[in-house]
């Protein structure tokens, strides 16, 4: 039982890590923000309007928190 729980935890941690790595990869200039051009590399059908909607604090860029919130709410599909 303990072993089963432990392996489940490792699996979840590995999936979380893979998602973070992909998001990091999408940030082409590594400034911690996802520009519209950078978002298009992963979400090719994203419109400027969609992008503006993701920028919930309206600072002109989508940050990791806004990206995670969009994926959590289903506004964006999770990266694979
Ligand atoms: Ca960037
Ligand atoms: Ca923002």
C-alpha cells in the first residue's frame, strides 16, 4: 500500500515537471513572460483577442501564473 502511494506520487510529480519544462521551452527569450508570438509556437490558432483575455492583469504579457490559470480553467488545452 505504501509503495503504491509512493509510485503514484512520483508519477504526478513527473507529469507536473514535464509541463513546466514545456512551458519554459515556449518562453523563447527566457524573460519569464509569454508574448503572443511565443504563445503561437504552442497554440497556433490563438488569436490576439484570446491572448488579451489570458492577460488577466492587463500588463500586456502572459506570465506563468496566467498561463497556468488558463490551462486550469480549460481556456487553453494542457501542453503535451
Ligand atoms: Ca518570453
Ligand atoms: Ca499579464
